[in-house]
């Protein structure tokens, strides 16, 4: 992945899973895991305009 930026990893009590958040180009991607071995893609969000990230409103 290009433009990979500082991943944030945290424990989410409600789902009893680890969550990893990545900024990749103009997207924010979310991955989860429960066993500390395999990451699973959960979701992402971005702007509808290529190259512009407006965040979540």
C-alpha cells in the first residue's frame, strides 16, 4: 500500500476484538482480529472526489 501512515491499534471491548486503523492515500481502512494472528478487512471510508479526503461528516 502506498502512503501507509501510522497505524493505530486498540482493543474494542464491545466486540472483544483488536482494531487497526490505517490511513492509505485518501482512504481510512479498518481491520480487526481476535487471535493476534490474522487481520480481517472490516470497512473503509473516503471522499467521493479522488485525491481529496474530507473525513467523516
